[in-house]
C-alpha cells in the first residue's frame, strides 16, 4: 500500500471509552476541589485550578473539578489549559458571577483552552478577559461543551478581543457573552466558529460583531439573541444555519444584520429561517446580504425565509467587487420588508417569492426592545405553510393557529403568537373524524453507538449504529507532526445513514490521503430530519511505514 502498512486500530478502545462514559463513574475517576468545603477528601482538595487540571489529565478517566466561589487566576503566563483529548473532564463552578476564571492584567492569548475527551464540559462560571489583554485575547477556546457560563471583560482595553472560539463540534449554549462594541479600533466578536463546525444555542451575546462563522464544515446558530453594534451574524465559509433568533445591529451607525460572504478558497452560505432583524434605520445599514469580496472566484449565498426585517436602509443587498467571477445571491421567501430599498451590484442577484410589505409589523413594544408580535399583527400565520413544528425563541411551539382561523401556520420572525396546535387525524372514517391529537415535537437527537474504524489494506472501514435514520457527517483528520493533541482535517464525507447498523468506506481520494504514515482520527455526527444533532463520536487508527 504505497510502501506503508496499516497497523493496529485504536477504535475498539475508543469505542469502549465512549460507551463507558454513559456510566455514572469510571474506574479511577476522581473529583478535585479547588477550595475548601466542596466535599472532596483531603488528597483531592487543592489550592489552584492549575493543579487540578494537571491532576485531571494524568489518566484517561472522567474527572470532575469543583471550583469554589471567588476569582481563580493561573500561576503561569499562558492561561489555563486542558488538552488531553482522550480524557474527559467536567469543570463546575458555583454559578456565573460567583466563580470567576481570569488572568493577570496585560496577559496575552486565551484565558482557558479546553480540549478534553468526549463528555468534557464547563458550566456555572464566569470567564473574564483581563484588563488591556493583547495578542488576540479570548476568554474561552474549546471543542467541547460550555453551558450556563458568562463571558465578560475588564472595561479597560487596548485592542481587538474575542469571547468564545468553537471548533471541531464545540457547543455554547444557555450562556451570555458581553463585550464592548462601541469602538471600531478596539473591535470585538462575541462568538467565532472555525473548522470542524460548532453549535450556538439559546445564547445572548453582544459585541461589535455578534457571531462570526468561518468553518469549512458550517455551523448552527439557533434560538439566540444577538446584538452587534456593527454586524449581527456573518458567514464566510461552509453551509451555516441560523434559526428562530433575534438580531439587533447597526447601533454604531452602519452595519449588516446577517450576511454571507467569501474567504480565500471558499464561499459562505447562510440559511436563515425565523429571524427578526432590526436595525437603527440609518444610512449604510443592510438587513440580509450576500457579498463576493475576499475571493472573487467563489460564491456567496443567503437564503431567508419566515423572517422580518426592519430598520435597514437596504433590507436585501447582493453585490461583488468589480471583475469578480463569483456570484452573490440572496433568495427571500415568506418574509416581510420594504423591497424599495433592495440593492444589487456587479454579479449580485435577489430572488423573492411570497414576500410582503405590511408596514407596521405589530410588535408588542419595539421602543422597549420587545419584538414579540401582537395577536392582531398581519405577520401572524403568514409564514411558509410547509414549516415543520419546532420551538420559537421563547421555547414555545413554532407552528400554531395564532389568528384562530382554524389553520395552524408559522408566524414571521423569531416569536410565535400562542394558539391551538396543529392536529392529526388518528381515527377511521371521513376526514376530520376520529380523535384529534396535538402534533408531537421531535426534540430527540440521534444516538450513535459502536463507532469503529477497522484498518484494512483499502483504508479504514467505518462501522456505526444509528438510533434513527439521519444525515451523517464523517470527518477524517491527521495528527500534526510533533503534536500530541493537534489534528488537521484532510477530508469530509456526508452520507444518509439508515436506522440500525451502517458500514462506510472512505472515498478513493480520502483513502489515498490516509496512506501516509501517521496518527489519524475519524469523527462522526448525525443530524435527523428535524434538525436534531447527535453528540460527536471519535475513532482512531495509525498508519506506519513498512
């Protein structure tokens, strides 16, 4: 095989570890307490978070670190770091605002880097960017789960800052990120998502740019409140999804609510569904845009549906730099805005269907920041009649009969007016007879079990079992030479997986790429038809020179 031979696969051990993570505790797992009176015995009570992280990564078991209230500072100049990807750890504080993780004034880089094994998480803490932080300061960088956290910063700063960086399937949910967005020379971004993808759920963020999507595998942003003094959500690479969210933008005087653009060698797609976009009503403000700029040879695409735009000089805008060969496309359907301000330029195009312009949207209290629809709003039951059930920004059913006309239908924007749910016929006879039951919401994510990468001379054979039919994304990565924890993505596959056992081989192109000696890992996620995404699973193998 090109002078190389596949040697032992590590997938079986990895699969065993993933399976045992579902148990209450692993053999050898320990709780480490940073501070007194947290319930740990004397040997497991330590004075610093540095020490606890060092103990937790000694073995490949599932440890927990309990942090006392107060401020926790690193004892070195490099911030806190946990980078053992075969060993999960859970970091637990006493509550956001009570337990604070920080760094010394003027520190550089990231406050906390968290790269643990599957099942790693951090919650109930505040992570704070220190005073006058430098060298791309970030509060949190993770490929794991962060939930019920708060990210903020010291008010005295000298330059650009970032809140949370997600990659390789990292998740931020039920959290807040608050960075100053008033200065263009001290630019801030609340959340960034890079290669490997990530998910942002039920968060409230504010900065100069709310959410920045730059991963080749795309990202998901859902049920979130996003404030960008310039831009709300920008997508530069991959296929990204934004749903059931409120976007406030442009308070600095110009900006974009949501946009798809291009980066070197890649174009961005943003699919936005159920979004309320509100700007300041000033010149040079754009509601939903597609632009071909950084790389003039690739395309930018924005698809908008079930949404409402207010306070933008140009609700829709599609354009590219002069001479660009790539196309910028905005497609809008079942949405409400004033089309008289729409703009196109160069290779830009706008396509509209079932769009409306009702004027007064009927918001409950726009002056006070309340963008719920009143029951009498003309935007009630005006959405796509084919919209599937789900949850709105408040967590209420997404499709109801808000105007009580006997037909349940989606409203426009992030919030659904309460009303009767759709019903389904369950009894025989004529249409309308039989028992009527509310439509059942599918909120259960697919479950992946038994994921293995079995080495063969034709490349690894992948095996896994799905709890339901789902779209499967498989990412193959090679370890960076000289690094124990860093991997580079060399290819991605997408397959339609069946309920039950599945087998997949790599494409010929990927098989050639994994023929080089080195360490490899394969990561898999599954997304069902309702948009529920599974936890990520990982298998590993090696290729050695013959």
